[in-house]
């Protein structure tokens, strides 16, 4: 499943050099919409973080690595310990990625760091695992700001942890995690506020699709079991 998703992601990424100008135009359109709504905190946060190197490095390390480590860690835990929850939650994560990839394909959006006036904090701090410069840059889709899959994955982790544990401290951390992620993606110049909204809509839609699919399959399974039972009963009577 992971290899298949990476293949789709790579196919979209291969088009990025040809779509840079379109993605920049879309980013400017997103920014204009935010400004018309009076909701555009990205520049102020980015400039503030750029002036605090140590904090910028910490948030950049968090941005580059927590996204994968936490999500794959929770997914592995579900697979190993909670098989009853693993399949629907895994399916929700897969659907969220597919929805995100569809938007990346149809409406590429450059991140704020590619616009004038913004600082690429991750590149400036030379954070470990950075995908913005060096050899890794060619392997990452730089035009995938909308929706924010960082936020979609973080909220997915919140949902999973909330279902895994009833402990108050675990649930508190689960809620704090996407909030810290939102601050990180905004202040490092990697996402617009509307990208975060897009990420929330993406994971909510994915969860809804998986639940609707499960409800649709359940009556089918019941009908199949009923028919098999009647067939077995008929065969035994003969």
C-alpha cells in the first residue's frame, strides 16, 4: 500500500517543474483570498520565527520528521496491538492521501516560502531531514501546499490515539499534536492558513467515506451469510 501511494506521489511530483508558474499563481490567489477575509498570519509568523534561529531549528526538525515518525509509529502500533481498529483507520489514512493527491494534480499550490517576502526557515536552519534543498529536494513535491497533509496526518493521529487510549494525558497530547503542527507549518513558511483548513476537510471527508463504505458493506455481508445459511440448510435437508 505504501509503495503504491509513493508511486502515485512520484508520478505527480514528476510534473512539478512544468507547473511551477501555475502553482505560484494559485498560491497568490490563496493569499489574496485570505487577505480579503482578514486571515493571513503566515507572513508575521514566518518573519518572527526567522529571527529566532534555535526555535526555528527546533520547529524545522519537528516539521521534517514528526510527520513521518509519529504517523508511522501510530500506524505500526495499531497493526501490532489493535487489529480491530487498524483496518478502518488505515483505510482513512489511505483515502486522505488519495484525496490530497487529487488536489495536488488538479490544483497545484506553491507554499508561502516560494513567494516574495517569506523565508524558507527549514532551508535557512539546515534542519536534519529537510526536503527543500539538496538531493532530497528532487524527491519531494514542492507544489503540494493545498491541502496540508501534515495537518491531515496529525489529525488522523489524534483520532487514532483517542480511540486507542482513554487516559487523559494521552488524549491531551493527541489534541496538542495537530495544534503544534499547525504552528510549525505556518511559521516555517510551508503552508497557508487555508491549506490547514483544506487538511481538516480532507481527513474529515476520508473518515466519512470509510464509514459510509463500511455501512454499505455490512448489509451485503449479512445478505451473503443469510443466503449461505439457507443454501447449507437446503443441502442438508436433501
